[in-house]
C-alpha cells in the first residue's frame, strides 16, 4: 500500500494508519478531483506533529483468559470500523482525501498523511481547526448537516414542522437535503454497512465471552446499533463486572459545533484495574452529600442523577473514533442518556496508563515552565488524577432534565445548544475542584493536601488551554482562568510565574460554580453565551503563557502495541 514511501514510515505511523482502517473496505472510495488537495507548508505540518509526543500505551494482558483475548480480537476489529465511520461523520470528503494521500508517490506527503490520521481529517484540531489540506474551513456542523445549512434555516424548519422536532434534534440522525427539503435520516440507515459489520463483530464476541455481564451488554449493543435506541444496552453497560471495560457507539456531541446535538461514534476497549478501582470507589458514598452542598438552590438539586455511580480505573488497550481524534482523554463519564442517569447514575472510567503518559510527557514539562516555586513544589500525580476523577464525577451532578413551563421535559444539553459543551466542561472542572476540597474537609483525602489540590488545579490549566479556546475543554478552562484572575485568586510573581491566593481561590471556585450551575438549572442560553463571551478569550496573559510553551508537546500520540 505504501510502495513508494513505506521504508520511511515509523512503526507508530503504520500502527495508527492500520487502526484508522486505511483499506476503506466499506467505503468503496474512488479518487477523483472533487476536493481541494492543496497543502499547508510542510514545515508547519512537521512542527504540529512534534507537538504530539509518541507514547506506546502498554497494557499487561497476561492475566486475561483465553476467551477474553479472543473477545478483544473482535472488539479491536470493530473499533477499526468505528474509525472509518467517524472519519465520514467528520467530513464526507475525507475518504477521497485519505485515498490520495495513501497512493501518493511523494515522500513529502507522509507528514500530511500522519497528521490526517491523527486529526481524522484535514483540519488541525490542536490549532483552532486550521486546514492543512485544502483551504476550506471546517463546517461547524461537520458532516452531520448540509454544509450550506444555517442555524436559522434549521430552526425555521422545526418551527414550521413541529412534528419533526424530535427527529431533527435527535443525537442519532443526520440532516440532509432531498429534493430541496431538509430531512432527518437515522444513523442506522445512513451508516448501515458499517453498523451491520460492527454489530456482527459484537455478536461474535458475545458468543465467546464467559463473562455474563459482558455477554448481555454486547448482545444488546449489537441490537441497539441497528435501532439507535441505546437505553437498554446503556443500562446493561452500567452493570459490567468482569475484567474488560468496553464502550462502543455514538456518545459525545463535541464534533457538532452548530448545535451540539449530533453524537459521534467512538470506542474504548480497556482492561479493569480492580485494585485501583477499589481505592477510588470510596468517593461514591459521598455523592448525595456533595449534591446537597452544591452552591445551588434546593429546588434545582438532583439527587437521583448520580445515586449509583460506579468508578473504575482501567488500562486502555485500544480506542477509536471520536475519542481518538486529536487530543486524548484521560477519563470518561457515560452514558449521557438522562433516562439512564436518573435510573442508575453514570459510570466514571479513569484511563490510568493514558493519564500517566500525559503527566510525564506533557503535564510536568508545562508546570515547570509556568508555576512559581511554591505551587510547583506542591503538585502531584495523585492530585492530578483525583481532580480528573472528580471532574468526571461532577458531570453526573447538578441539573440534567429540566421542566418547561407547560410541564413537558427538556434537557440542559438541548437548551444551551452550541454553548452546552463548553459550559458543561467548565462546570465539571469547577465542581471537580469544589468537590475535591469538600472531601478533603471531610477527611476522605488527607487534611494537609488542600494546597496541593489547588496548586495542581492551576498547573493543569494550560495543558487544556493549549488545545485552543474554541475547543470545549480548552474554552472551559479559559473561562475558569480568566474568572480567577479577575477575582485575584490567580496571580503572577515578579518573574511572571503563576501562583495562587488560596483563600480567594476557594471563594472564587464556589462563586463560579454557583453561576454555572444556575445557568444549567434554568437552561439559560443567553446567560451561557454571556459568560462565554466575557471569559472565553485569549487575554495577553494567556497568549504570553502559551507562547512560553511552544517548544513543549501539547499532548500524546498513542501507539497501541496490540498483541494477543
């Protein structure tokens, strides 16, 4: 496949390309001249690749049964199909661009191919979606809507066709034009060849596994992929109790920057670290107590959302689709279905080998550059990992389902529209440190660890801001940072290094948490826009600090050395 240039391809690139599903067996790609294949400067592309530190994510599979290893073979294959599916969700033209890069005889095209596989398309996710192949800006609605469709057209259509509102706002429909008319097409119809292939692999894996909880989940998920109703398999996923932790399906809406309605396909294939999971599970018994102490009026509190909240620490074996594109996640909190959250809460899954890799390759180099001496000597991996945990826990706290004046129900996600992802990530961060401090005061974590928690919280901010303030996590952190600067809670010393005013910071954390929770509780779209416009900005301090970090990796580039 790389007849002309394969001798120069490093092992990690080969692995990444294979995992992306480069053969495109389900896409029937033909190379035409439909897309602009002009390229950004080669030096720029190489520099962007250098911002992502290659890391082999090792995971000792020796304790797994023979059956579990056979299950993994099928699940990784399903994950590779997820990669292909997500690729066209990002951009329907992606297969053609990829095919041209793969068949190129120009060795200089290899860096473009590498960056394309990492970003799942021609837009650089770590540089404000700057195009590096072609000149076209990334559509706000990715491949979920007609490229020429505006928000106004979409909303006007729903106003004129209220009976189609549910289908159009569904997480699991793609919007197209047919005969000049907007139509909503269910995912399982639009992506049928991919869905059938994934479903068959899950059914095969279910036949092999000896874990009854995994068997139940895989069989149900195989069925649900063909209906786009994931309620039952999400309920079953909450009950997984074996050595494998598997998530596969459409979940997060970050790729849809038009409305934050449409879910993108992803997969996590992991092995459970039972010992570490038991250590962190102690947090769950305090969830109702944390909810009761949120800076939010009693009528808005929701004790049912997180009443069952399993926490698992895992080692990531393989990831695919939305979760693998660009910046790597260290944890996830699923499912997003408010019906499941009301019935069983949500599950927090911590990817320890990913967190360790990020801490070593990215986090420590950053804090060494930006923190003053006092906070710097107090940061720790445990505090970093605990805040990640609390961030995920706090996605499941606070408002979820809202009541309309007419008694009907809606969700925070639907009411905040394109603002939702940024506000929700900001809320989870702020509530995460708020809850962390609360548990320190309760004695759950060491009483003398408060300064370490606060210093580590500050230290982690610029890892996320470097992703870009228009990305949900980076934008949410920019809001926090600028808010705390305004409150005098974050300070700079004579050398321009960052430090904290602990008492002011604790107060400011509570105040910002209260503002964000009230926005979500009221479904206040205008309030969400206002706080984003005020604080999600690249101030001179942010710009100068980010500039100091230009020589450091922004994130990791995972390599999956999969052997069974």
